[in-house]
C-alpha cells in the first residue's frame, strides 16, 4: 500500500546516529543521503526517509501517529530498544513486552519526538 514513510527532523546528523543504530539492531544497513539532503533507509522492501521540512519551518511530530517497524525476533526488538535509548531516543509506554496476540513490542520516541514501535509478527 505505501511506497515510503517520510518524517521531518531538525537535526539530520542526530537522526542519522539514532536510525543507523536502531536499523543495525534489526539487521539493516546505515542510511544514505540523496542529492536533496534526505536520509534514506531501505530494509526488506520498506523505505524510511528523513528530511528537514521543505517549507523551512521546524519539524514537528504527529500527535497520535506511530511508525511501526517489523522485527524478526524478540531479540531484535530488545536490541532495537537498547540501541535507540543509547543514541538519543526515549523509552515510552510500557517496557518491551509480549502482547496478548503474541507479538513482542517496544516503543521509543526518536530524537525529534516521532513515536516508533518495533514489533514481531503476532503468533498464529
């Protein structure tokens, strides 16, 4: 359904440190900058792009919005959470845990305040 998710950042280098670390914890590679100064992460067919807002105004977070990132295992979710908090992210909501449907989830806010979750697939 989606081609990509684009979020704004007020500090691209700080965002790079956070996302490089969290995607490495999930088995992904570091982000790459395009000619327009956008930071791009590609992983398992998904694309996350981070940019300074083109209107020149400060980046703000989506109230009520969450970006969900797929993780292969509980170990990956925990590594993602540790990498995120060690690189400028903030742990939010409950500690990493299993949900009633069997998926294992963790939540963070990135350095710009965007809400993220890493989660495994629900158990069948």
